[in-house]
C-alpha cells in the first residue's frame, strides 16, 4: 500500500507539470460550457484509486472500466487529453506491478515459514557405540554390577548357613520326641507320656499280685530302653552344634556388601534413566519447534489462500482497463474497443499469481516420530536382559541380582512425556520408588485448508 501511495504521489507531481497547460485549457473550456471535462475527472479518480484498499480498489477498477467504455462510446478524447489517458494507463501499469510485488511477498512469507518448519532438527537415534562405551561398559558398567553381585554370594551363603544350622540345633526332630520332654533343644515340647498306666490295677488291694508286678516291671524296662534310645538320638542329632550362634554379624557383612552392590546397580541403571530423560527432552523440543512453526505456516497458507481470489480479480480488472485504454489510442479505436469488451479472461491470464503451498507438496517435511525403544529399569525384560541371563557367567545368585526396590525403578515410565516407545510397558517388575503418572503424547493434526477444500 505504501508503494502504491508513493507511485500516486510521483504521478501527481509529474502530471501536474506535464499537463498544467492542458488542465488549464480543460478548466477554461469547462467553465465556458458550464461542465467539467470527463476525461480529466476520470484521471482524478484514477489517482485516488491507486491508494485505496484492495476490496475497494477491485470495485473501483470495475467501475473505472465501465466509465471508460461509456466515455469511449460518447467519443474519443480530444488531443489535449491524450496525456491524461496515458497517465491513467501508467497508473494501471504501476498497479499491476504492485500486484506482482504483493504476490511475490505472499510467496516469500509462505516460504520463510516453511523454511522454519524444515529447520527443526529431528533428534538422532542414539548411536550403538555410545551405548556400549558410555553405559554398558562405562564407568558404571554391567561388569561392575555382576562382579559385585558375585562377591555378594559368599557372605550371603555364610549367613544363610548359620541361620540354617541355628534353626536345626535349636529345634531338632529327635529332641522333640515325647519321651525326652521337656528338652532345651526343642522349641515346642509336647507333654511327656504318663509313667503310671497301671496305677488303677493295684488300687483298693492290700498288695499287688505277682503277675501284676511282673507285668509292670517288664513295661518299665521297655520304656527305659525307649528312653535311652530317644535320649541318644537327641544327643546324636545335636552333634556339631554350638551352644550359641552369632548369625547377625554375618548378616551385617552381607548387608554391607549388598549396599555397595545396590549402589553399583543403581549407577548402571541410571545411565538408561538419563538417556531416556535426555531423549524425551530432545523430542519435546523438536515437537515444540515443529508444531509452532507448522501452525504458523498453516495460518499463513490459509491467509494467502483467502486473499488470492481478490488479487486475481484485481489483475483481471487491470487487464481489462489496460486493454480499453490501449484501444482508445489505436488507429481503429472502435474495433479495438469492441475487441476489449468481448475478450474473456481466464485463469491462464493470471497463472503467474498462483501460489505454491508447501504443505501440499509431496516433498514437504513431515512430522517425525521417535522410533527408538527405551529400556526400562525395574521391568522383567530389563532384568532378564542384563542380570538373570548373565548370572552364571559371573557366579552370582540370580535371585540376588534383583533388589526389591531401587530409585531407578520407574524412572522411564515416570517421565511426563511419552514420545518414544518403551521396550516393555506392561511388565513392571518390583516396587517403584515413587508414584508416577503416565505421559501424554502430543500430536499435531494436519487438517485441510477450508479455502482450498472449497476451491479444489
């Protein structure tokens, strides 16, 4: 618009100098006849037209074309107003140049926003060499984890053996036999059998029968033999046992070792936690860049699509006016004028105003998606991959390799975003160190432009 105003100002200064005499003559003639010269009036309207808004300008151009046709039918301009006609045509040519400039600017704005979309850097896939060098075999390597777990086996086995022997010696089956109760080596002694099963036989008599005495003597001899055998069995079962067992000190040694092993374990898994956090942050940054710039491009394409029909209509009107003005100064004005009136303008006449919309081009940069699977500490597949499958190689107990809870458990599923897939989402292994909430994946929907949908 500023360009058009500048053109109008320049034309005004030029025409005022070149047509000063002619204007004075027209004014004089007009005053004598009581009416103004219509061609000079048409020139004045043309000056004002170049500074109007596009919608008003398009309507004004159509009205101008009608006025030219009506004036031409009433008679060709006199020689003194030929310069005015040429000045109007020069304004039309400048307006056509302004339309082209507007088109170029529109395409430039679209292209700049498309370039901004293409500039968004897709996060690269993590290099396998980096994983191997920095995480798997780095400072906190899997070798450190497994070696420490192997060193955890002897103190653990010693503590468990102590507990087993303590349990055996404090509660042997043989020492819990009924005949030897109560017994200090039986934790839950039963009731000993009564030694007087024949007491009722002699009650109410002055003396026992010889037969009864013989029977009772045989009974007690048998019981004495059973008692001796039971006491010997109890004594034999307790051989090798100590009076007391200090299993707690052995447990402390094992727990100290386990603390170090858990620290190595956590440090190793933290590498995967940090990797996942870093990747999710990079993808979040990429999606913010892409979605923001894509939406800006979308709005720009929508805006330019909406303005294009008006620009094309303006160009059609300028073509028609330029043709009519050219016809007025031709050798056969009547024939040339009729040719302009009959001429039909089509899309081919303003094909150069067609805009290129990047989002509809097959080569347009699509929205990328993360395909790198993130390994999740604290899942069965992670533990099987890195610990259980390697236990025999290092001489570690498989059941000792998986602590009940570590701070790294749930570190990946606990990330707020969820752009990258997880190796295993549904097989949580043990207790997560803290409550986590699932992430939400952001998606930008590429919808069709309403203007294009209606016109294509």
